[in-house]
C-alpha cells in the first residue's frame, strides 16, 4: 500500500484553484451582506422621499412605484434571512 501525501491548499493537478467569492477587499460574506443592506436602506430612503413629495402635491405614481420597490426588496431580505437561519439550524443538527 502506498502512502498518500496531503499537502497545503494549493491547486491539485487537473483541478482549478478555488478563489474566494466576494469583493476584492477581502471582506467576503460580511461585506456582501453590508452592501446589500446598504442598497435596501437606500431604496427605503427613496420611497420615504417619494411619499413626502407626494404629500406635498407630487406625483402619486412615483410614490406607489417607490413603495413597491421598497416592499419587494424588504421581502427578499426577509426570505434570505430565513434561508440563512434554516441553513444554520440544519448545520447545527448535523452529527459530527
């Protein structure tokens, strides 16, 4: 029987090197989540601004569209959170 030598995490012949996904600053998942939350916050601020403009006599269509976008983005964020919690709970149930 021959011994199999296991080295570092470098590329194995025939398999590509796996690179981390995310922004180039190295923040990874946390940076991606922070960026997404910032975008959702921006959409909600735009909706609030559109509603204030509507209350001051502005276009109701803009307010309705902005509120719809904010609601959609918030619902997506809640669903992503639910999936992350579900995945975490599934991992915690795994036996080692």
